[in-house]
């Protein structure tokens, strides 16, 4: 007899999907900052600190995804 997954044991595929979505979201933010920095000046300004923070967030999201069980 197997026990159903309860709230304390999340579905692994859902955790992986969430982690993948976080990587995609952080990548989008990082590329948006890079494009704004490297492109034509606009009303939106990003500092090198903003870019580094976005890159760090992206790296952390990738690390979380890599450590999830397969």
C-alpha cells in the first residue's frame, strides 16, 4: 500500500517546473538589463550593481535547478 503525496511532500515535477520557470524569469530580467545598458539610452537606467544582482539571481536559480532530484 502506497501513501499519497501530502502537502509535506511536493510533487518533484512541480518543483522542477517551478525551478525552470525561475531560471527563465531571471534570465529575462538579466537580458533586459544588458540590452538596456548596451543599447540606445532610454528613460530606464540600470547600474552595474543592478546587472550584477540580476546575474547573481540567475546563477542561484540555475544552482537550485541543478540540485533538484531527477
